[in-house]
C-alpha cells in the first residue's frame, strides 16, 4: 500500500507560516497513514512531494517509512500458579521482617538515648516520691472526713435516742396516770 501526498504551493508560499502549516499537514498525513497501517499487515510507505514555483525558497521532498512494530515474543516460560503465590508470600514475609527490624532498631535507639541521659532514673524515683506523698495526703484527708462523718452520725444517733427516751418517759407518765 503506497500513499502519496502532493501539495502545490502558490506564489505566496515562501512565508514561514505556510512552511509550518506544511509541516502540520505532513504530521497529520503520517499519523493517518500510521493508523491505517495498523489494520493491515503490510508496511506502509508514505511519500510526500511538495511542489513550489521556481521563485519560492521552499522546496521540500521527504520520504518517510512507517512500519508496524511487532510485539517481541516472550522467551520466558510461564511459572505455575503455586510458584507465583509462593514468591509473593515470601516477598511479603521478607518485607514484614525488614519493617519489624527497623521498628526494633528505632526502639533500641530510643531506649539507649533515654538511659544515656542518666537523669531518667532520678526522675523516675522523684515521680514515685511525688505519687506517694500525694497518696499520703489523700489518705489523711479521707481519715479526717471519715472521723467527721462518724461524729456527725454519732450525734444524730444520740439525738434520736434522746428523743426516743423522752417519748418513752411521756408514754410512761400517760400510762401511770391513766
């Protein structure tokens, strides 16, 4: 399949804008020929002839060969499914092992930096002492409140007993007079 594009230029074709329009037409023609060659098995030879008057400075004749590329044949044999799955599993396990190693390394570095400061043990003991003193203060406060509540309950119970004794005395007096 040979295709030829012939363009006849007018007298005013020596301007640069016409030259670029010719290049654009060349591109379109090559592209359409390339697309048409995909449907056929034979290579397409595209020849473009541009004719200009003798006075013109533009005289371009280009020949371009557009061939369809064939896919390379796979020379690798296909692996069985179980081998593919095994390779994927091993790669994922290796990735997890690497991530675990990185995390362990970061943890060790963080612990070394905390131990190398030296003040961390003292800070820890200081915090324990603060918590113990806070617990002691809380315990003392709770004991004071417990004593106060006990005294209040004792007063109330004693007051109720006094009222009960007065009611008994009144009932006795009524029963004796009565």
